């Protein structure tokens, strides 16, 4: 039998329980699953290899079967309808929420006729390094299979499985009106297998929880469906217990097919989490804002000099980067990495993103407490002591550190929000000192980070290159979206970084990142450009670009990190929190621009700009 390659990235759908997540292919195979947490070692990793890297297939035995799929409205309960020459079935896939268990449930329901189904189970713990010891066991009159290797164990219930060559298979027939339930439950290997899951009850409870959460969403009139699903995905990537927000559910999906720019995104970046917090609180989710702020207090407790750009889900600090040689990578894109060496980098911009997010939380009614402001005071002391350091920048450059303009603007934003915290919310602090340093930073940016000849801000001091991150200058209020300096920067970005109508982060051929190879257009950057268009009066351009971008969402509304323009294939880790939160911001900006054009600036424009500061004219 030929080895099966993983599907196109856009052919996967996410199911999750806010502790971890699985990717279900359109062919009915779960090709990625780490239990019990997002950052645990995989037990199904066919996504980064082939079926022998671990997978769980449940699908019709007939290769001519066709399928369509969708989520139960506002949930992560995935329903796939299969049509065969002999009948139709639905497969309902979910990870039940809220039961403090690590379950995957797959319910097969006969719709019409008769359909022969096949189950193919290949369990490979530890990123394929541990083939488990497996035994059948009697279990409340059901068929049960227990697999154990090292600290991990699962119990699989459903049709009786037969072993052959480290694979377990079953074939069963489903008639109209018949229901066959399959389940997989992870448990620590030193304990007894958990009791069977009550499938009907858990489906109902999971649908009810997600539906209730989504009902609180205050989505804009523009692109409501896409915003709704994006906010749901952001919640699915947020850990129920710790409130840590992972950047994506996967590791090592490549930025260029066949390339080596493959990174582990199953961790909490202060930057991405801060931006996610902003998106959630602007759309009615203050509780999540409080939870994330508490996570932040725990994660960065101690000396501000020890602050990292990223942490584990519970605030773990050591995220040592390793390669997994046993996995060949997505369609041969090696290496597969776990951990992320960027945790040791200094990136000055994260202080700005954190302070902006916490200021937004205050502005939108999240009560400030003494511990939170004390943390911000400590961060600001570190900013005062280190504001002029070269850094690795927002894109985690692995080449020489630079004085990146975006990072310096975010230092300015941190100081600006500290000043506003004191002035607007009567919080204590050295306001005069912060104001003086804020102006000093601005003067430096205007002198060294702006190319007067071309009329654009530059990637880093002394460079002639531009960078898509410069689009955030107007987002944080450093410069108005209509300011000639901002418009000149947009023009330069369009000239240098547009690739078939979508934005690259920067020109990799400049050598700034110290890495081999290139990459595809970065979706977040194109959403930032959309937002800038909307804020600067180019509503038609904003809508045109936004329509194209949301068209890249797959059939269940997911976006990865990048897009291969020539094919439309998703590229990079998925679903990507940064892509979805940038989508939300762009939709908000378009709605605000539409309302403004009707003589009503709109509540979101007010909420996003009342903390912004319009830059003075160049000196």
C-alpha cells in the first residue's frame, strides 16, 4: 500500500476542549492530536509524516464516497456528511468541554440506506517514538482497547478492533437510524481507565456551552460570520484553566513547502496573547481579559529583567528547542521542531503590546487592582532601563539584533499607556519622567527611523528597507492613519512588499533574518493593510482586499499563518491566532469606516481610538 501524504492544510478542521485540540481531515482521519495539553507530545502525527506516524480514521469503506462538513452553529462540534452509492451517514466529531477528561468522541449516525464504515487506528505516543503495548479488555459489555507507553495511556471504545502490523482496524455497517459511538480517552498510565463517556449527554452539554459563550459575542455588521468564527477560534486556543493563549494548535507546518522555516507555535507569546485579549474585550468578553491578566501576573512574576517574550501554557519558562528526527515533516518539510529557541530573545515591542492591551482592558471596564498596576510599574521600570537596546524584533529575527523601528514605537506606546493610566485612571507613577522619556523616544524615532528622502518609516535604524509591522504605527496611536508620514510608509510597503496583491512581512532576500529560504505572504500583514486602508479613507480598497482575504478561509472558517498565492493553499501553523485576531480588527475598522461615511463614527472606532495620540508634525 502506498503511504498516504497529509492533506492540504486547508482540508483540516479543528475540534478542541480548551485544553488541547485535534485536526480532523476532510477524509475522516484525525492526523494531529496531543494529549492532554496543546504542548504535550503527539499521539497522532500523520500531519507531519504519514499514517504510520499516528492517525485515527473513521470513514466509509467505499473510496468513491464524497463528504461535506460544517460545525454545529457557533461550536466546535464537527459534522461530516458522507454520501455513498448505498446510503448516507453523518460522523459527529468533538472533544467534550468541561468534564475534566481528555476525550475524543466520534458518533456515526445512519441517515439513509446502508453504509459500510472502516476504522483505522494507529497510536504512536511521544512524537512517534513510542509504539504502545496494547491489550483488549472487557468493559461494561463494550469493546475496549487499552494502549500504554511510558506515562501515557488511552482507552478506545467502539467496534471491536483487530490488530495487524501495529495497526488496529474495524469494519462495521450502519443502517438508517442506527447510531454507533466511538471514543478515545487519555489517562495517566499508572491509573485505571476512566469510565465510558455518556456520548449523548456530552454532545448536548458541549453544544450548549459553546453556544452560550458565542451568544455574548458583539460582532460588527461587516463580516459578521468571519468575525464570529475567528473569536470562537481564539477562545478554543485559550486554555480553560490557566487562560494561556497559544499562538496555534500545531508545530512545524512550514512557511514554505519543502523549506526549513518550521516552528513550534503551541506556546503563549505575550504579543499574540495581548492582541488576542484586545480582540476579545472589544467584543464582549471581559471575563477572558481578567483570566489572561491573572496568567500574565503569574508568568512574569519576579524580576522584570527576566521577562520573556513567550511562555508555556502555565507560565513555564524553559522552552528548549529540539528537532524530532523520527518525523519527516509536513510533505517532507524538515525539520520538525518542539520547543522554541526564541524564548531567549529580547524583543522590545512586547512591552508595548502588553501595556496597550492592559490599558484597553481598563478603558473597557476591567477593574484595575493593585497587583496588576504594580506589575505594570515594574515593567515600566525595565522599559526605562532598557529602552535603547537593540532587539530581535516582532518577527523574531535570528540574525543580528537591530534597532527596529516597530520595536521602538512599541516602547513609545508602553510609555504612552503608562502616562494615560496615571492621568486618566489616577494610578500612581512617575508621570513626568515617563512623559519626558516618551518624547525622547519619539525624537529618536523621527531622527533615525524615518527616511525623509523616500517619505517612509524604515525597518530598522539606518536601513532602506520597509517592514509590514510599520502598519501598526497608526494602530497604537503613534501617528495618525491620515498623516503624510504614514501614507508615505504605506506607499513604500505597497511598492516593496506586495506579492500578487498580498503582503510579505519583509524582504527575506535582504538577509536581515539570518535564515535560508523565503516565505509566502503573511495573512496578518494583509489584514493590517486592510485596517490602514479603512482608517485612512480608502474604504473601497479595504473592502476589496478584505473580501479576498476572507475568501482564503477554509470551509469551516479557519486560517493558517500564510497563503501560497499561486495555489491558494494554506501555509504555516494552523489555526493561527494572529491571523484571526487581525481579521477581527480589520472588520471592525471597515465597520467604523462605513459608519463614519454615514456620519456616525461608530462605537468601535471610539473604543479603539480614544487612547490614541496624534503625532505632532516632524521637527
